């Protein structure tokens, strides 16, 4: 599987998972942890589950996926919830392991449709049982965009939001926040940026060919949240609600686990301070890599390669500028960014 590297322990977990899935769905063995899907009479109706208009959010780490899910999560018609951690393993199994077994499975009278139904039931049960019912359900997990083609196949009414952020800013954030990415030397800025580039080379073609996948630039979301959220909600066919512009004041029902690195940041209003940190004198990114980054294919595709340094990503909405002035006086906010500066 490109860019997602699994330890032996995780691989063993996958083997156990597939055995459980077969037992649960093929032989109708229902363990105590599997309960009927909320809002559905039964989890056995694969066609009904498959037709759900689920929302999936993905992208490279530190690209704004948590912010996007929180902005949707505060909407009264939507429930996203925190990372499941299991969904990437299920998708890895479906997309890259089962695929190599199809000929053998067919010889055992296990059809493609049966395999699809097994995974639809597993994924739907996971998403439904991860939180309270809602009109629209969404989920965000690391690297699920690597399987967006498969997700859109399993769920023909689902939509996928692919978050993208300047690879240099992602690299700066990964290094300064000590983000762990399996089998990647995150102490090397060049390795992180190269992996970011390879990631979107793999993912982007699958997104561009589907009207049910939408690329959202983190910088656009931060600088012009109202404009972009109005467009995103219209695309998702979710009615507009001003609450999405005041997520920090409406977090009562939003589940934010402490183990997720972005939790300490998304409790504040949308802010612009982190956009250009990579270009400052104390940046983790050497000047040589900044110059080299202009040759990266995905940097050019997303319009980052030819920006000035420090970059100007766009014109902020007036409300964003006003919030920036207020946050500059916020003691807790300044403390957060002073800690981030010390780490870097």
C-alpha cells in the first residue's frame, strides 16, 4: 500500500480482523460488540447501507483534516466524531489484500458482491456506532484518501473531501509538532516533503475523475471560511448554518480526544498564524529545500511553487482579519503558539 507502512503487529491485527469479518458476516456470527445500526432496522440491508450519503475526509497529516471535520461536526445536521483508527486497517485489507485473493475467492463461490457487502457492513457499523445518530454522518482518519476510489465504489452516494496544504507548511508542522508517520524519517524535512508529493501523486488522479470528490485547500478554508464553507455545504447538499463560522463557541457536542495532536488548536477560532511559519527565520526547512520544492510536481499543481516568500495565499475575509486582531490579545492562544515555537 503506497505510503502507509504497517508493522508486524498491525499486520497480525489485519489477519485477525479479516477472520472476524468473515465470521461475523459470512457465517452470521454476531459478537456482543456488534449491535444494530442506528436509524436502520437492520445491518443486513447492504443496499440501504451502501446508498447512504456518507462524508469522508482525508489528506496528508497536518493538512487541516481535523479542522474540516470540526467545522462540519458543529453543524446540527452532521456528526463526524474523532478518528476511528480501525477504518484505515479495514480499507487496507479491502483495497490491497483481498484484491490479490479474488481468483481464489471466486473458486470458493465468494463473489465480489459478497466481499463488498462484508466491508460495507463493517464500515457502516463502525461509523454508525462511533457516536449519536445524525442526518448526515462523516468520518476522518489518517490516510483514508489512499482508498478514496474504493470508498466511492462501496458508497455510490458518498462524497470525499480531500484536504491539501502547502507541502512546506505540512513539513514544518510535522517536524515542529513531532508527528509520527510510520516508516518515515520525520526528522528529515526533505523526506517529509518528498512523501507529501508522492502521496498526492497517488491520490489526486482518483479525486479529479469523480464529481463526488472535492479538493479543499487548507489556506483557502482558513483565509475565506465563509465563502468556502458555503460552497462545500452546497456541494454536500447540507443547508447553510452560521454555526460553522463560530465552531469555537459551539463545541459542546464535539468529541475531541486529547491524543489527537490538533485538538489544542481547533478549540480556537480559525486563525492564520500558522500559514507562513515555514518561511520564517526559525523554520525547520532549509533554504535549499525551499528552492528545491518549486520543482515538485504537486507543489506546482496546487499553485504553491511560484508563491513569494513569505507567501501570500489569498485575501482574507474581513471577519478573519478581525479575529486575528482579537486572538493576538488572547493569552491562551499566545501560550499555545509560544510552546509550538519552543518545540521548533
